[in-house]
């Protein structure tokens, strides 16, 4: 069962001279610059409430339980936000650092991809 954990300490960064925080993981920086987009699979059904979400993949016949943060990320994905926009939104909503939000969003998206609940796609050219 997929259960998204509460936001945890960010460990994928380093502090450069002058106090500027830089990511250690090149994919994290690329996602920031490249605005990675994800699409929720069309075989996914979900219901959301104040406790989180129940997600059903009708193709695989599997059910997943998400906490409130995981539920919020899924809602933002469905609304068409990029990965970096989701990071910005979570940072603002929950009052956490961009680095912490970035690490946890990336980790959660990887879990969703492995479970075939989302797929990465290129952002549309139209603005």
C-alpha cells in the first residue's frame, strides 16, 4: 500500500560559500529548470478528504492510501501544474523550505511513477 509520509528533512543539498544552497543531485536542478510535467494515468480514480486520499488504479486493480500531503500533490498534478510549481505551492501552503518541498515532491513522484499512477510528459508548447 502506498502511504506518503509526512514531510521529512531534506538531505540532497549543500551550502556553498556565501551561504547559497545548491542541490547535490543534478536531476533536482534539471527539474527546476526544465519544469517537469506529469500526467495522472487515465485509469486512476481518487477521492480526497481532510485526512488524505484513496486512489484506485482500475487497470491494475490496486488501491492506495495517501496522507494529506500526498493527496494535495495528486490534486495539483491533476490541475496540470509542473513539478516546480507544485514545489512552490507546497512550500507556500505548508510554510516549508523550497529544498525540503523539492526533495519530498521528487521522491513522491518517483513512487507514483513506479506504481504506474503517473507518467512524465513534455509540457505543451502553447502558453
